[in-house]
């Protein structure tokens, strides 16, 4: 994990025992990767563009990651038609300001059909 810690996760999810630490670490890695994928930025880009002297990663991205971990922890089974859970809308509000918009120079635009 790059910005989450087991202590953050346990405090957020109110977990007092250690027997699932490796599972929480897996969920933490997945949550961070998901946040980076959704906003279209690497860890280094996040730190460079949004980090401050006191905090490398903005608090909203940390909170969004914790929400994903907690959702994964509480709803471990595959989703079926009987139990449909979605990540809370709060997640969207937290990550949207950090999303990359438009095309980036190093990614060429798709070729247009030549007529």
C-alpha cells in the first residue's frame, strides 16, 4: 500500500483484531489501484500535482480508498440479484475533483477515418 496503512483501515472499519491484516492489505492495495485508475493518475502524479508539505496524498483520496476497503470488507461475496450493493455516492464526490480530463499529450488521439 502506498498511502493507506493497516492502522488507518482498522480505525475506519472499527476492526480490533489482527487475524485479517493480510486480507485488509489486499483490499488496501486494490482500493489504491482502483482510485488511481478512476482518476487516471499515477501515485507520483498525485503527489506532484496535489501533495502538500504536510501530506503527500489529498485527504479525499485517502477517504475514498478507505470507503472502498470497508465496502470490500463488509460485502465479501459476489454480488447477486438478491444482494446488490454499490459503493456509496460519497466516493464519487471525493475522487471527481482529481480526475484527469481530456487527452494527455503522450497519449495520441484515435485516428479519424480518412475519407
